[in-house]
C-alpha cells in the first residue's frame, strides 16, 4: 500500500492522473483490508486531490478551447476584412479574461504580414468605440514601445539598454482626465541574485516613472479621435 501511495505521487507529477487514480484506488482497497484507518484517510485525501486536479485540467482545457475559438474568429474577420464581424470578435475577446495581447499577436501575425499597411488601416478603422464584457476593467489603450523611447530621446532622456525595460505600456482611462499608466517590465539581470544586494532594481524604479508618459505626450488613440 505504501508503494502504491508513492506511485500516486509519481504518476500525478508526470500528469498521468488516470494511472494515479488507479494506484490510489488499489491503495485504498489494501488499507481497508488491513483495517488501517490512517492509511484510508491518506488514500481518501489523495483521491480528493486527484479529483480536484482532474476538474482543474478539464476547466483549463475548456478555457483553451474558448480562447482558440475567439482568436480564430478574430483572425478570420481580419483576413476577410469584415468590419462588423471584426468589431464583434474584438468585443468578444475583450470579454475573455485569459486572452492576452501576445496571444492575439500570435494569431494575427500571419494575416498582418501579408499586407501590413492594409491590415493596420483596417484595424484602426474598425475598432469598437466601447469595449464591453465582464472584464472591461482589464483593458487599456496600448502604446508602441519603440515610439515611446524615441520620444524620450527627442526630449533629452536617452535611456540606455539597462533602463529601456518597458515591454508594453497602457493607459487606463481617457487621455485628459483621471487615468492610470500600466506597463510590463522585463529586467536585465546584470548581477546574480541582484535582489539580495540592491533590494530594488533601479530599472524597475525608473520604469515606474517612465510609464507616466502615457498620460501626456503620446497622440490620442484612434478610438479617441
């Protein structure tokens, strides 16, 4: 029974949940036969954990299928240059909490690369005026990273590689009025385990100031004109 319990852990660690459940059921039968109540409790816990794991895997698979369906809908609408369907697809994607901009870029890249200028023009002309969905608070206006750092250089802020760490920059809220700058930072690890020496990465601190640019200099997004 003890060996079967160890087998449960090995199978579960390899993602073999079906085999893990078989081993747990066999262990439970042996514990019952031996009258080992502690072993039965352990086997019951393992079976419960496996059931939770199976439910989580099923939920993730279902979510992945939904993501794929929405992204394919968006890609097909862009490829067909169907404005109404494209707007509906964008709104549907914006209502999905797990769809990210990199996922959208990956799906749309093959279509955009066929005719970048036409794709960009269609994209700007057919964005929804208002993004809906339960997760509207997760949306923001995205700004081009290269243009932001080009603007910094024009205004005498020539950041070096160690400080050009903003990967994405967003503004939540209108350009004029109450809004919030949001960004994703990728750090340069110039020193092993730098957090044990500096506590706060200087590039991270600087980028927290850089993100404020989305409230001032960049031109309005096409949806705001």
